[in-house]
C-alpha cells in the first residue's frame, strides 16, 4: 500500500495505539543508534592517533554528563511538557549535533558538540515511556513495556553493523553523517504519524484518565511524590542504577578496544564481534521477564539477582588474552546480557508502577539520570584504568561494581514490596 493511501485511512483507537508504539520504537531505536555512534568510533579514533584512550573516553563522558544533568534538572519538566514535543526537540537537536561531529576538527569542538547532544537527548526516554502510558490502550501497554526494552539493543546493533561496513570503506566521520540522514527520515515519519493519529490519541488519553491509569498534575500530588520516592526505595535504587549502567554501557563502549588490545584484531573485526554480543543481549529482556514471573516477583530483588549472577563470569574474564577470542566474546556476552536484563527492571518495570501517580516520567528521569552519571564514570575511569594499569585491574573493578549493585538492590527489596502492596490496596 502506498504511503499516501495509508495517510488517507481513518484508524480505530486500537490501530492508533499500535501504530504510535511502532513509531516510538523506531524513534528510540534510532536515537539509541546515535548514542552509540561515538562508542563504535572510539577504536578507529584511537587507531588514527587523534586521541589517547583517556581523552577519547572524556568525549563520551561529556555526552552522558550533560545527559544526566538534563535528566535530573528536568525531573519536573518531563511530566509537564508534551512527550510528542520532547521527541521533536530530541530528533532535530540530535541531527544538528551529528552534523557538527562530521565537521569538528579538534578535541575541544568534539567534546562540546557531543556533550550538547547528550543535553538535547535528556527527555527522550521519559517521553517514550509517557507515550506508552498515555497514548496506548491498557490491553497494549503491558506488551509495549516489554517490547520497548528491545529498542536500545536494536539501535546499538544497527549502529555497530553500520560501523562495521562504514569503517571498512570510509572514515569514522561518515558514520555520523549516515546517522544524521536516518534521523531526518525518522523525524518526517514521526511528524506525519502523529498528525494523522492525533484525534484517536487524544481520545485514548481521555480513556486512560477516566479509568485511572494516568492523572493530572497537581501541587498536592507533587508534594506527595517525594514521600513515594523515599518509601518505595527509589532513592536507594539510584546507586545500583548508576553501577549497572556503568557496567552495561561502559563495557560495551570499551569491548572493541579491549578485543583489539588483547588479540590484535582490526577495529572493523572488533565491531563485528561487538555486534554479535549486542544481538544476544536482546535475550536479557526474556531473562528479566522469566525471573519476574517464575523466580522473584519483586522487581528490585530481580534486579539484584542478575547483577550478582554476572559476577562469576566477570571474574573468568581475567583470563582475557590467554583464552581463545571466542571464549572471551562468550564471557562478555553473558555478562552484558545479564546486566542488560537489569535494565528491564530499573528502566521500565519500576517506573511503570508510578503511572497512577503521574510520575512515570519523573521516576524514569531520576533513574536514567543516575544511569547517565554511571556512564560518565565508566568512560573516564575505565579508560584511565585500562591505560595505566591494564585490563585485569579494570575487570577486578567491574567485579566490585556488580557486587555492590546486587547488595543495594537486595537492601531495597523489602521497601519495594511494601510500596507495591500499598498501591494495590
């Protein structure tokens, strides 16, 4: 069916609910692709002699530093501004930043541009969760919260596959240019879709309000919010959210460089191996759902369990360079898949419980903000540790981080159980 015929169709609320999710999935996948564009380029930038490991990590850290600051500073904003507008701002701002990276010639210019890109993207994840909470029918929402977890890995896989091709035939700057073109197309699709479906989406939002799934903002509700954050254990969960994200994004960012250093393969080949790792990471969603339905219904306890399960595999990684490259890739895949399973708990399942308090965006922003600071920490510290002390010291540091994340999650579990029971009454 031609696009013009599709745009002339009248859609039911059920169809509109499904279509807006598909568009939200595409948008966040492509935004995730751009987040990983620099990570996929690090090995090539270092090999080119442009930066050292430490300085290359600082640029990526700058992105997540301003991203995290934006998340925390914008806690009150993300639940008040239209999520549709937040998506528009993110798309066009990111396009400008990607083009800036193509023409940037110095370390300072790249640091400033990529850091501003992080600030521009501060509202995208809370906006996507709000789209699911507000513009999707109740019957679709639960499946959507599971499916949206795949979007980050899908975007990362697209990025690393694209990087493997682009870096084999061109320079790393081309990767940013191709990403910008893809975002332009997604912005056009997002605008056309929302314009066509806006009557149905407004009706769905009204239905969700009438049925109590979402509520309007009030000053009274905002005062209660901090009590909820404390009593539910969200404040404590900021620590494991920080540590988990540092492990997840930090390890993935440095995998190509680690593989190149340990086995002497090319940067392009390392990107292919990283792509395999990222594809398998998608199974982390099924792992988290299995744990939640069959093992531990408590989301914070489940979060802690996957972190602790990753510890022994991380310890085995101390043999990297001495064991076959295939074994190292398997270990890295298991570790990152378990850590990614934790993202399903902390980034999606836990914030979804706050929809009835109209705090989905705020809670997602706080946890995502802590996660962003974790990425900043990882990009700076992991690069420094690897350069000065080697990968084994870095791996020991990972073991400590995973252990601490697991312990803090288990401490929070009783508080979360009480919060859930209170919400059910």
